[in-house]
């Protein structure tokens, strides 16, 4: 039995998919055991992520970038290994196909409910040697009648006996390409998408900059409006710069390494915690700032 007017939980999903539910609605699916080609750097990801009204605010494996998946944790260059998928940026050459793709592998569940997922993973290089061990927590909470929050927290620990450098293409000479970290691939959208931040409604105001929050608003192909807002929970991540793209496709990530490598010593850990607020409708900058503050406090 289920409440009138509330869709029942689906039971036909394949193994390896965990469902997050709020107020009787499936708001996100976490593909923790993906079936992906090695060229995509196989890793767990959240897709579809939906508003409470059912509007999808993520995309996965689009034709233009088949290695991008909903919301995932991805690194373009970790000690020379590609945990992002697709081509690798080579200094002095540009993007190139290399046999250097890594894999993130689920190890065990620490907690698994309809609103909270907590598990351990290993990041393995092409020879299956473990480079990183990770603890990842994903939590969803209601915000109000039109919004809910999705918290993604990760702790990455160097599992080797040598320093591990995390680099972006920007660190290797590709201007503005400081991507990597907790990455959101936005959905296909109708018309023009709007980007908001504390510094103004323009991509260039926030791309490559640190900011309290970033929001992207658009309409799905049926014309239904949505907004996805991102903010940091934690002082360390708050210093990271944002990668924001709203031309050709929608993408946002908080980058732990922009134009300088992040180097982990043996046994050293790095923590990041990003909260996304998924909203039906388009919000003002003032409302976005208010929601970001509330999301950080509740995380």
C-alpha cells in the first residue's frame, strides 16, 4: 500500500542501483556498480536526480561527452591516471587518447537507507593497483515544498607509499580548464540557462573563482523550470574555485586543484563536502543565498 497521490517505489531497477526517496518520491538514483567501458573511467554516479515535481536536473553519457555522468567524484589526472574519462590533456600536445583510465570500485556499505548512503571505495589504476581509498556519504533532506538538498561528502586517502599529485588541465597549460572534484553534469535544456552567484548573473563572474554558492537555472524540454544550487559545507572546500560551464552543456564542480597540483603524501587524506539544493522553479539571487546558508547549516 502507498499513500494516495504518491507514486509507489519502483521494484524493477537492476542490481547496483540505490534509490533515494523523500516524501514518497524517488528523487535520485545512485548507480554504485556501473556497467561502463574503461574509456569512461568507470565510477559510481547519481542519475537521474529529480526535483520534487519530477523534473530531471542531471544527464548521463550524452553524445557530446559520453564520459560525463550525473553527479560523480572525478579527477582528470591523478598521478598520470585518468579518473575523469575520455581523453587526457597532455601538456604541449592537447587532448589525447591514452591507455591510462582508472576505475572506482565499491568495497562495502557502511550505511544504506532511503535517505542516506555511506560506503567505501578504492580508486585503482589501469594495472589494478590501489591509489586512493575513499569514504563517501550521500544524504538527502527536505528543504520546503519545492526544494530538497543533496549532500555529497568524500574523504580520499593516499593508499600508496609515494606522493600522489592531483592535476587539472589548467595546471598543465589549458586555460580555464580547472575541472575535477565533485562534478555535476546538467541536463539538456530549452532556451538559455541562467547562472547566479554572489558576484552576479554571469558565468565569467564565478568561473575560476571562489564563492559561497553557485546556482544554475533552466527549463527542461517540456518547459518546466528548475534550479540547482551548489554550496560548500566546510572551510577547506570554501577556498576551492568553481568550474562553471553554461555554453554547449551545463557543468559545475568545486575544484580542489585549479592551476596548482594538490599533492597527497602517503597516508594523507583530503576531505570535500558539497551540498546541492534541487529546486522546482527559478529563484532570485537573494533566495539562492538564503537557501545556500540553510543548506550549509543543515549539512
